[in-house]
C-alpha cells in the first residue's frame, strides 16, 4: 500500500489508484489567533501532521491513504476579535465539506477522514452536520472523530483534559514537533500560565476568548511545551483517526 498526496499527482496517477481501497484524508483547521507565540495557522499545522500520522498507520494496515490539501478556513467566532482571524459562517463550512465528500464519492474513494484540529463549537457542529448530510445522501463515509468527546478525549494530555489547552502546552508541543521554526520561542518561554478552562467557559455560555478568560488568545501552560510531548501526542492523534476509519469501514474493505 502507499501514501499519496493528491496535489502532487497527475490525473492519470489518480485514475490508476485502487480508489476503492483508498481513504482520503482532509486536514482541517482555522486561521485563528493562537497567543503571541504561535502562528495563526497553528490548527492547520496540527491537522496536517495528524493526517500524515494517520496515513502511516492506515498504510501499515493495508489501506491506501490520499492526503488532500488542507482546509484552512472555517468558523472561528471565539477568536474573531483578534487581528488575522478569519471566521466563516458554519453553513459555508458544512457546504464545503459536503461538496468535497460528493466529489470523492464520484471518484470512487473508500472514505473521507477529517483530521480536525479546530475545536470551536460552531466548527464542530459544521463537521457533524456535513457527516450527517453525507450519510443522508448515501455518499462515502465521512469519518470525523470529535476529540472533545469520549472515548477520544481520554487518550489526550492532562492539559487537554483540563480544557485550558488553546495555544498552551498541548498545541505548542505539537507545533514544536512539526514546525518548530514557526514558534516564537522567546515569547513562548516568557508567557505565564493561564489555567482558565476554555471548555468550562463554553459550557457556561462564553462566546469569545476574552469572555472565557483568555485576553491574550491563549490558555494553558505554553512555557512547558516540548517537542517530545508533541511527537507523542501526534502518535496518539494518528492512532485515533486511523482507528476511527478502520472502525467505520466494512471488514472486507479494511482487511
């Protein structure tokens, strides 16, 4: 089996793929504020690394993996007040993912697996709506494990489980492992902890980072981030996505 990158292939190479045994992986993130130390594209960096980690695991289990170009625009209302954040309407996001699923179905691929690194509730709702509508239309399976829910969340880090994990140790570690040149190291090391739980604030009705207690657009312990933790977390994220795919596909396809 093999791992392919769609944008690098020719149309004839795609034609010749065993598409019925090929899973398309779509990295999904936001262009959104991630503190003063991480880039606006942090979610996309994480999603692309997660997709590749999942592809490697699916390849080892006998499935071809096709890495799609990342989807970098989505609903990001929590960070909308910060310069550079680009937030789309949830309906636009649902429509885009659904159209991608329709096209992949037309080409005969086995499934669409979404490597999602953006956890804004509006965005998660959009992905859920797209997966539901794809099922209603009898399109290919759309696999999108929600990292904020069991059982997946329980496999992630202590900071992630605390809910204080936006641009903190969890995300900072992954960027340090995947794209260390993008981290503003002197700023990262100087940032004080912000233990405010974003997830708890969301449940209490907060609608922006500021309302949730994150005036600097970060939550958690960014100064404690390490590339070693990032590599370990990426391994877990790859396992989660690949397992979700294998659990969704029929035994005949996954064999």
